[in-house]
């Protein structure tokens, strides 16, 4: 369930922030989410 939530957040964030800078930020945010969930 937690993994599914992280994946959903990843999709939403990626959608909101297209572009190279956005992708970098998204990757960082996903890392933070995964760290919190594990």
C-alpha cells in the first residue's frame, strides 16, 4: 500500500513538473518519500 502511494505521488509530481529542473526535483522528492516509508 505504501509503495502504491509512493508510485501515485511520483506520477502526480512528474506530471506537475515537466522539464529537466522539475525532473531533478521530482527525483529528490521521491527519494524523500521512499526514505520516510521504509
